[in-house]
C-alpha cells in the first residue's frame, strides 16, 4: 500500500505508529488570486519586506497566466478573512498594491506554514508518500514536487519487487532515499522561512543588513533568500549508488544551477534519436535499466553481463547512435570507454570507466540487493505495532 492521505492524515500516521515531528508557524498567510491589468508586472515576482501597507510583515506577488496575479500577505495568527471581507478591509489591502484599477478575485485562502517529517516512510507493507510523510513551507513548490518524486521512487521499486526482479529489501531504500530528500527540503525551506519571517532580533538585523546592501553588492543580492526552486534530490549517498571517485559530488550547487552529471544525479533530459524517432532521453529510461555506452565499450560483453546480473528489462544504447548533436555526451561529460547505468526513475546508478563483466554485474546487483555488496549490511525490518496493522505484521 502507498499511503498518501495528505497533510491531515493524522489517523493514518497514528495507526502506523510513526511520529510527525517538527513545527507549525503561528502567523498565517492570506493568498488571493486576482485578475487585473498590471502593465509591466507579468514577468517577475515581487517581494516586499515590511512594506508600509503591511507593516512588520511581508507581501509576495507572483504573476500567473491570463492576467492573473497571486498576492500573498503574511497576517497575524488571529486573522479572520471573513470579517475583513465584510468590513471592506481586504479590498483596501488589494488596492494598496494595484491602485484604483478594476479587478476580480479568482480565489482566496488562508493557510499557515508547517515543517514536519515522519520518522519512517516505510512501515511493513505500507509506504508513506507526499504530505502524509512530510510538510514543508511552499517556497519553490517543494511540497508538490517532492510528492511526485516519492511516487516515482516507489513505483519502479514496487514493480521490481512484484515482478520478482528484486527482493523485499529494495523497498527499504524508499525510506532511505526519500527521507533524505525530505530532510533536504526541510533544511532549504526553513532557511528561507528564517529570512522571510525572522524569528529573533539577530535574524531581523541580518535580513535588514542584507537588504540594505543588496542594491550595490552582488554578494548581498545573492544572499536574499526568496526561495530556492524545487530540485530532484541527489542520491549520491544511497546504498543503491556506485560511487565514481573521478566524479565526486561537491555538494548542493548554487541556486539555478544543476550538479555535474555523475552517480546519484538525475540524468540530463537531452534530445536523442531512437529508431529514427526524436525523443527525450528520460522517456526511454522507464521500463527497466538503461545502459548508455560511450565509444569503445564492448556492448556484447555488457549485454551478457547484464543478463547474468538481473532478469529485469535492460536496454543498452550506444551514445554515438542516439546522440546525433552531441548534446547528451556534452551534458554527461562522457568519456570514451565509459558505461552509464541509469535507474528506471532516470537517476544515474553508476558510471563505469572499465565496464567489464564483474563491474557491470556489481553495479546492477547493488541497485537490486545493496546489502549483498561488500561493506553493506541489511537494515533490520521496520517495527510495525501489530495492533496498528490488525494482526501480524
């Protein structure tokens, strides 16, 4: 079972016996989508810190399609939208920003931020996903995107186990990988929250100093934390990933950048040509393992080793055959003689500089049975209270 009952799935969490530690922020946020004509506002987001028309709090304005703008006000914990609408105060809020031009309210809501995560994302035969497993502040759309990535991670692993291509322990790696991704999202969004909504006098002073310097200092401008857009998590430390000393992961890249291609990284979605059809690479990395062979790889030997290693589907493609423009080889930084092993969720599992039979077999088996690789041990099965599962776990 994949449990994705959402943020309010407390009964499910309690039945599974998982904690949901973290914090919920007191201040609320009023969000209004309005349709109006704002010349020159359609191409950038606007952040106001402590504006005179929302003193002591922030306002964010996001342009949306069809002349729609999303306005996000930080409001006090006791804010009552209905009372404000009835008194005409919400209209005054909007007009303080857009002036006397006509507008329509498309949608509005009041919400507050949460930063919470369960202690386990696998409990016996249940995988927890999405907002049931983790809640983050909505900066950079990390909540929605991480839920999609949970599903993508769970899907291929469930398929492999149900087809008998991998043992049950592969499902343990769902927790290992996606829990680490959730912690990453919590860290990033919490840092943004501390900048947008300072909780201490020190944080207030730091933000004020950064904003005052941003007009003239590029370094200060880069330190203005308005939210880091969602990114695929990098499974560089996963037990399923075979490290490549020649491609070390140097840490989280700057905002707007992607990490250098290598083990654990989502493969570039470059355009390729397969059987005369133009297609994006990730479209073919879905039905099993995808092996990408650079020049000089003995493909027959690789294919034989792959068949010996796993009964799962394996597709072997030559970079020279599919990469007519060279865009993929450039994105990968592929070197002659290398074999790139790509998982069904399009993350790179291994880059083999010398793809002999034993190294190919080892890389594939590491994905399917990581505890059998040297130096790795199977983790104990997660504890499941029998009362929660209605019988034996």
